[in-house]
C-alpha cells in the first residue's frame, strides 16, 4: 500500500468512514511501516485531545466550583464607584467558562497548526485523484463525487468535482476545463484553520 493512501485511510478510519474491507489492509500496512504507525499514533492523540476539549463538562462539586469562582474573583482588581469586570463576570459565569474553553482550544489548535506539515488528502471518492509529491491532481475528464480536502499541498483541478474543494495551507489551480459544483475554500491562517477544525469536529459528532 502507498503511504499517501495510508494517510488518507487513517483519517477515514478515525472518522469511522473507512469501509471494513479496507480496515484490514490499513492495519497490515501499519504493522509493516514504522513511519505510518508513528503518524497514526500521533493522529490518535490529536483526535483524543480534540474530542476531550469538545466534550468538556465541569466535574467539580458545586461547593468546589463556588470556592474556585470566589478565589478567581477575589484575585481580580476591583475599581470602585464604577462597574467592574469582576462584577460582570459574577453575573455571567457561563460566558467566563466559555471564554476560557475557547482560549484553551485555540492554543491547542495553534500548536497543531504549526506542527502539521505533511500532505493530507481526504474525500469520499479518491479513485480518480492523482498524487505526485505534494501535488494533488484531478485529471481532465475525471469526475470526483463528494468533497475534496487537501492539507499542505498543491491542488491542481483539471476535471470535475461534485462537491466542495478545501485547500489548507497550500495553493489551488483551477483550469478552464475544471468544474467545481460546491464551494472553493483556501485556508492559510491559523484562526481560519481553528474555526474549520471546530466546525468539522462538531459536524462529525452530529453524525
């Protein structure tokens, strides 16, 4: 099995989208390829961290939560004779928790953005997609049914894509013969990637 195909199948496997007949081939490849096995273990850890952050629920008892909130509020500077942030936070604790959660998740996502440099190609129909180095090509006359996602590579669309095309930290060339029925998105900023990962993770959980 080609390592580029194995990388695509790893993502599909973690998203529970890999057909059963392909799971055995992927496992056999991981047993024989140390590099792919190391990458798969890294993806598992990243996936676990993402789900842990999304599924976060306060676990402390009510008395412990009240004590923690009082300690945080007492540490904030208070300005007299005018509305203070401390008072506002006391009246809106849910917003404060949401802000902390967003900050933690953004920091984690930013770290993954900086470390992620390998080419990744995802989609439900990759049989007509040609991968050559860091270039992913949809040949002229080829039809790809479904969305196509390319990370850290060059997208060269000459044929037809019946879905969205998303290029993350890469470039997109669309020939005059090409036809993309869905949206074309290019993500090259950490903040855009953060929102893309959050929305993708939430969509995956919904299914």
